[in-house]
């Protein structure tokens, strides 16, 4: 007679093919298989729990997701408040702006001759192309916008809110920046200087030495204050990079000023990097616990997959299964129009961490 | 004024979220995004073309797909003749047999203490567990089956057909081996000696020195003959390994005896390995052209993704969109019951390559 | 008779083992093998060419290289002017500061229980540990330093030069920051807000609202000016991230103001990311050509390896073989002491791109 | 006052550059850094322990190591008995034979046009080329050799020993097969049917239906007997694949017949695959413990690196530091000349597992 083991609770259930199954059903069937398929299914369940809990959900976004065709998924997540605060690389916001302004990225090939592309001033992102002249023109558009602003330092959060507003008024088109403006979802961009948005700002400064002032240090204070104000938080990370660390840093920094914080309560990341080379992008969520970035009992999952494969399926499923939860969600209301944010009508202290 | 470029034909179309979109629609929307999402969508289109063309489709299967919950997808592909010939590692057939015999793999954790698992005789495959005593009992079952066979050399193709028959008669359960038996789809297992099926055969030999004779060299001849008989072929590879190479080798070997072959006409692979370390599992389909494994004008795509993420979505979509094509398909009919295969009623020459 | 092919010029020469061969000899033998071994050997040759040419060499540094034991290699590269300008993540500078201040990182295990580590306030970076209380104390030390500065905006370049000076005067110890101070090698840190240095600055601001002003946009101008002043440049990248892009952006931004630039003349990168997911860290140097980041005829190589394996061997070899070239090198002399850099005695324009 | 932690024992010691340091010294300095650099240094220490202990050392070899320029390192390891038994893919033995027969692989480019290569009948392995006509001629040479053998089944171990003998007598050149012949080191090739050696054997059979009989099941018995005879074993794995599993399978199979086995006492693997997709090539050595493939207290290390980078450094260092240990080593003496192996003069039972 076989003895039972505490390790052998639930059997793997082989995925059964159903022609044209719906996204939600696909993930439901993937919950009982193995490896990254199961992890992707788990990611859906954890995101549902984030939404059902009273927590602030950060979304980090690195890698060429906007150029690669995922920007309207992110806009959807913002508009419908699957997430409450975006942290992004500059490139993802820039490529979003590019398309919102009516330009395109193009389907290309990873094997094209780059000298030939260079000769035609076409820039390649793996299998995706764009026109360099349109990028230059974007930079000038950003510079022109920056020159319309009162010359004083701006957090990236304030600057990007105003950029989204300007873009919405000029284009009336959907995208990440415009969705965040309309939904009053803050966007932080800690590495803005490492992007074409930064380049546009440097070109504004060329014309007016008082233009293009960005106060990235105040972003640290403000992002920590978002957590101090409501210490129940969750983290959804696409691709690692500076957004992943910045979201964790906000929690650590908040903890420094308020010992009630305790790290994110939920975390999911979709990454292609691996932990064993020591870099932050690939670092495990287990490791994050040692730093207090993540609560030691947090529900978490890492999906090792390209976001262009995982995200369309994940969000299409979630849009079905989380509909009611979303409808009942009461997320924080941000006022992003000024140098100092307000949350649910109550402003943050100016340039300081919020007192406990 | 902007000039047009031959490189800028089709714009990226951002993926638009639709709640609970069907698999087929998900992939249709992914055709116009970038990176591996686009590649997965392309894989569906190429597979559809394989099915619409008059070609023999090989399926290669490596990695822990059966233990990991994908065995009923493969069985589905066999039963409905999305594929015509399977090349597999021994482990995938063994773990299929394990479940067809009514045993289970179990949902586990990649972080469990392996000493504790070892103490309970539980074997771990990343996040999946199995009982070692059940594996030992499988080995004996295989040995017992092998002892029922007339003592002579068997190709893996003949042996696995008879194993599938025996399994079907004993269990009446669906799985890869039983589906292949019932559909008369040949299975080759070039590295059978590197698997628990091989271990079972060595245990049969322990009891009878004439048992467990496997003629892996005759598999080479027979697999090449499949191609010489009908030189229009396609390759679907999951995970690289010996199946990937064996499918290509069959084409190269066929070419050696018949210069009409010209390589596979279509190829798709879903792999996690990368090309730049030089290994065959991660090798590119471009490289395969230099060897003549692939026709120089073959339609091909590599999807860099875990099969547990990619395959459920891909096959669910294909099951919808390829239904009619499948219904009209006239694949080769194999007779696998004897030492020599017959195709569409005409046997192969015994132990020799087919004359042109 | 065999015909010759233009493709078959030089045979692979199998690596011959010599007990305890010297680093330079190891790489010389690896030039004639394949895959990443050959690429690492090629990296040495390309770096030698950079040093022999009259060009400004940028070094980008991402990943946990300082915590992981490579900071004295980077300090060596700076002191001996194998490189002329460092672009780094904040974390690498912070972990360097940590050790220069006499603290340590510790040899750990990737399999330790993170709850146990968390309970002892030990932070884990894969297989490496550090004390959280020491990190907190560093943050305060940085804040205290920031409060000593005249309250005005600083580029990261100016701020880090002053930080290196302060650190050298306080500790007299070698490290990246102190070596760069002593050698007058500029350091840019475009994502300083995404690091503990940024956290320290936000804590300075907590005490004095005028403290911790960082002008990351002026860094863009200044880094481009370094290239406009001397358009012959080279790029050495460890690990991708913001430094990789910032070095390329500087070239693209310089080109915007001066069409003589033409991209980096040489490039080598040691990365673990792959190109096929579309992210910048893993992007190929071929792709960089399409953007004009790299001259179309640039000599370049990508080494797919962990820097902790590749860099010790590469720099130990280069230190032997490039000794004479280094001795004869006449790199640009930077004056980094003020808000505006001077190069070879001639200052940059204030807050503006240099006129052609 | 700081409290001590059991976790913080040994500090990271930054790698100090010494011009042209010797291989052994490089690795000694890498023992105190992090990530894969530390793991490579640990691999040297573990291999030294294997050599100093009274154990049988298996070497597994997968990936294009012979074509890629590492075959003379493997020959060195065999000749000097750093290892006692080789398990290899067929391709590595075939590419070794190719060069021992005086042919070459060539330095190529991963970016060459594969149609152009195909037109000139040049086969590409990532950045390495070879002439297809020379490969065809090898196949015929193998077929001709196989036809000289008495027509009966051969284990791969016996066949490869005779092949090495024939090759040595014909060429007098060093290589893996000839070194193994001369040193009486057994070679197992469980997936021989998935290689050009298998293709050569199928061509021999074309001429004589009794030729090319390979008994891969007897290899299972014999490899397990090597362990039953001397249950203290170690495993060195390059690149995963069938050799990795076969070495572990031998231990598991031995355990089945003799419960004193207990798994390998030491294990090191140099792999580029990762564990989280579930495949055997990337599987962790922790996981191997759950199966009993590895003793639960075994010393083990995984190095995530390309063997073309890691192996030249590792073996050059080991050749220095292990010289004395090697000189005093008393490895098992194999007699490989017949259908049944003998060890230290005592033959294995014919076609059966050794009795305890």
C-alpha cells in the first residue's frame, strides 16, 4: 500500500485542447501544468488578489514594450485601474508618444542589413523599424512643449502628467501618456535622462537655459510618500530595469521613515533575465524578501517569458475574470496637477517625506 | 516631404485588449506586434500552411513536456494528424506511459528541500514531483512487456508501436503512445538508451539475454525512407535536443541517397536555448539552411519561449483556424505493425534506403 | 580536387592545454577557437586597437559588479586610463563607496532562506550578502556629504567628482569613485534617482529643502559635448542597462548638433541578455549601426558571458599585452572641478551643446 | 555595536589585476568574488577533490565542443586521467574524427548568408564552417571501417574503442577518440543514432545488412556496472544533453541493483541552459539530489557559462594545481578490447548487471 506524502497533494492535469478556448479558460487549464505556463496562470490569480485587496498597485515597464506593440495593453491597465502608479523607462513613454502623435513603428526583420537601414535613416529595434527623421521631429516637439512650461524644476511625475495633458489636447488619441493623464495615474521615470525624452529636454535647454529642469530626487520622496500614505502595496513588473528597482526602492525608502511599511504584499514579474548573473533585472522575488522589498509572506510569482507572448494572454484573461472585482475597486484618487501630489484630496508635504 | 522606404511596409498595430478573447483571435492580434509574440503568431500561420500543403510533418519533442502537462496536446496533434511522425526523447514517452498507466506527476515547488524529497523518495523535475517507487514499477512493467516480444532486434519505431498497442490494450487510456498506436503515427526515439525506457529494457535483458534488442541504426534508414518516399516535408520542433537533430538528419541522409530531397519546406521551432553558444538545440533555422536541412526558400520561424506557455495557446488557436484544412488533409497512411514499415500500402525495402 | 572557397580561410586551432598558462597566452589561444571563447579573445584585440587609436573610450557598467568583486578591476581601468569616461548605475557606485568606506560584502549562498536573512537584516544579491544597517549608515553619510555642498543643481558628473574627492580625503582608500577623482575621469550616472545614492540625496533634502539638486538633463548636454569635442570614440559596455544606452545616446545627441560624429569607431560589450526579446541591454551591435550609434565600419564584438568570468581574464591579459600602448597613450585631460567641464584646458560652453 | 551573524563569515575580496597572471592564480583570486566567476573557481577546487579522492570520474560532453576548438582539452583530460569515462554526443566524436583525419573546421561568421554557404556546400555551426564533401567522405570512411568488423552487435563502448584504435593506426594523430583508445578510457555514446557516426553505420548496413549493429541497451548495463564495481563516483558535465542524463542514469540504474551506491559524491557542470524551463540540460544539481543521482552531501557546483570561455581557463589552472595529485592518482584500469569490459583485470558479467 502506498503511503501518502505531504509533498504530493495535487496532480498535474494535462492541458486538454479545446478549439479556440477563451483566454480565461486557457489560463485556468494552465494552472495545473508545470514550469512557466503554470507561473503565468498563477500571475493571473495573484493579480486578481491584488485587485480584490485594498492595495496600491505599481506597474513597472522596461524593455521595448511600446515599440513592440504592447502600449495599448498598458493604456488599458491604466484606464481601467488594474494599476495605480506606473514606473517606466523613458523609451517606453517616448515610443508611446511617437504613436500617439500618429507616427508608426513598422514590422521588420532581425536579419536585415543594418548598413542599408542606416543609409535610409531607419532605426531598428530587433524586428521593428522606425524613421529617424520622425524621432528627431518628436525630440523637437518635446523641446517645444518643455519651453511652454514655467521654468522651474519638475518631478518626472509632474512633467509627465503635463506632457500627457498636452498630448491629449493636441491629439485626442489614446495611449499610455494620455490614458495616465485622463485617469490621474502618476508616472515616474527615474532614468528620464537616459532617453529621447531627456534628449528633447536638453534641446529645450539649448534654446532657454532655464528650461528642462527635472528634479529626479523629489521623485524618490514622492514615490515613497505614495507608500507611506497607504502602506498596502503590490508590484507588477514587466522586464526589470530601473522601474523594477525604483518600485522596490520606494518601499525601502518608505520603511526608512515609517516602520509600518513591511514591503509589497503581492508581487509578480514577467522577465527574461535570470538570477544567476547577479543583476537586478533578473533577481528573484525570494531575494527581494531579504531586503524587505517584499513582505516575507507576500504572494509572488516570477514568469520567465517575453512580455509580448505573456501579456496579451494574461491581460485578455484578466479582463474577463476580474471584471467584477475591478468594478468594485476603490483605488486611491490622485491629484497630479501641481508640484505636490494630493491623494484622496489630501496633499503630500512639500519636498519632504510624509510624517507618520 | 517624406520618401517611402521599401523597409517600411506594414505598421505595428498595438494589441487591443478584448476581455476573454479566443485563442485564435489572440494570435491574430499578435501577428502585428513584435518580438516573440509576433513569432508565435507566425508559427500558427506556418503550421496552417504545412497542413494545407501536401507534406509530411515531423514533430520533435524534447524537454520535460509530458511530465509538465503537455502530453494530451501532443496526443491531440497525433490523433487529428496535425503531425505525421513523432521524434521524441525517451523521457517524454516514459512520463506519458506513467500517466497513461494511471499514475501522476504532482504540482510541486522549485524551492523545496531536495534532501527532504529524497528522504521520501520523491523525484523533482523543477516544480513537479513524482514517486520513485512508481517509476521503478514502470521500469518493471516495461521489462515485462519487452519479455513478451519475440527475441529479435526492433527499431524504436516498431518497438514503440507495439508498446503503444500493449498499453492501449491494458489501459484503454489516451496519451501519446496510445494515440500514436491508434492513429498509426510512427514514433522514433533515437536516444532510447538515455531514458527509463532503456533502463526497463536493460532489466528485461537481465532476465533474458536475448531480450531488449533495439536496432537504432535501422531507425536512421527508416526515417530517411519516410522522406525519400515523399520528399515534401515540414518540421515542428519543441525544445531542441536529439529529436531536432534527428529530424534534420533524416532529411540530410535522404538527400545522400536521392538528390531530389532539398530539405524541409517549412520549419517552426519553439526553443529556449540560444544560438550563440553553438549547441544544436539553440541553433537557428538560418544555419539549418547551410546544411541543406531546410530548403533555402523554406518558410520558417523560431519562437523563443517555454513550450508550456506557447503550446497551449498555439494549438488551441490552430484547432480553431485549421479545422477545415485538417478535415481535407490526406496524410500518408503508415503500416507500423512489422519490422518493415509500409506507406500507403507499399512497404519500404528491408534494412535499406529506398531506391530513387 | 578540392576547390577553394572564400569562406574557408583560417582553420579552427584546437586549444592546447599548457599548465598555468598566463592570461595573455590563454586569450591568444582562444582567438582560433569558436563561440564566446573566440569573442572574448577578439574583445582583447579590439580594446588594444581602441588604446592605440586616438579615441575617447567610454566604459558602461551595469549589474552588481561592485558588490560582486569587480570594483578594483574598474578602478584599475580608470587609474591606468584604459578608459576615459565612466557611465555607471548608481548601485555600482554605491557598493563601491560601501567598500571604500571599509565595509564589506560577504560570500553567501543563492539558496539561503531569505526570511532568515531578513530577520537578521542581511540583504542578498544572489550569492552575496551585506548588512542593512551599514547601508542605512551609508545613506546618511551621503546625505551628510550632500549637505556640505553649496545648494545649487549639480550634474551627476560634478556631484560624483566631488563625492570621490570627499571619499578620498576621508578614507585614502582605492576604489572606483576615488580612482576617478584622482585620475580626473568623469563619471555619469543617468539613473542616479534609481539608487541608494539617490536615496541619500532625498534624505539630505529632508533636512534642507535646497539640498540634493541633481541636474540630469545637463548630463546629456555634457556627455554629448565630450564627443563633439573629440568625435573619435569607443564604447566598452559591461552588462547593458542605462549605461549602455546613455553612451550610445551621447553619440546620437552629438550627431544632432554636429554631423561629423558618425558613431563609435569601436565597440565591445560583455552581456548576458539576448537580442531576441527586443530590450536594449541585449541588443546587438549590428542593430546599433542602424541608429548611427556605431560607425557602419566599426570593429565590434559582443561577448555573451557573465562579467565575473570574462573580465578578470580579459583585463589580466590586456594589462600584459597593452602595457606599451598604454604608456604611449595621450588621453584627453579633463578638469571636473566645476559646474562646467574643461577638456585639455578648454572649457565647455555653459549648459549648451558645443558649436561645431 | 554590531552583532555578528552566522551568515557573514568571509568578505568578498575584490579581484586585483595582475598583468598576465597565470591561470591558477586567476582562479584563486576569483574564489572570493561572486556569481559565475566564483562558481568557476569553485569548480576547480571540486575537481581537485575528485582527483584526490578514490573515485571514478565521468565526463559528459554535449554541444559543439569539438567543432568549436575544445577537443584537445578533452583529449588532455583523457590522456592524463583527469577523467575515467567519457559520455559524449555522437557529433563531438564525429567532429573529433574529422580533425584527427586531417580535415578542418574553419573560422566563420554567425552573420554570413546561409544561401551563399549552401551554394558552396559549406555547413555552418554558429561561427564555424566545414566542408560538406569532407563530411560525406567521413561518413564513407566510417562505413568502410564498420564493414571491417565482425558482424555482431557492439556496444557503443566497444565500437568506439575499436574506432579509436583504427583511427590511431591510420593517422597516428592525437584527438579524443585516439587518446581514449590509448589510455583505455571507455566512451559511451547513448544517442549514436542521432549523429553522423550513426549515418555512417547506416551506410555500412546498406552494403551489408549484417553490418552496423549497435547494442545501446547493453551500454546501460555496462555503464551501471562501472559504478557497481566501484561505487565512489564523480560527474563533470559540459553542456547537458544526453551525456548529462546518461551519467546520472548509470548511478540510478546501479542503485537499482545495489543499494550501496548512493549517487555521485562530487558533481560539477558547466552549462548555458537554465533550470526554470524544466529541461534536463539546465536542471540543477540540487534537483539531482531528489533522484539520488547525487549524494545528498555531495560537493557540487554549477557554472553558467559557455564552455569555450570556461574550460580553457579551468583546465589550464587545474593542469598547474593538480599536477601532483594527478601523479599520485590510481585510477581504475579498463580493458576495452572485447564485448565485455574488464576492470583492473576482472571482467564484467556478460550482458548482465554485476551481482553485489
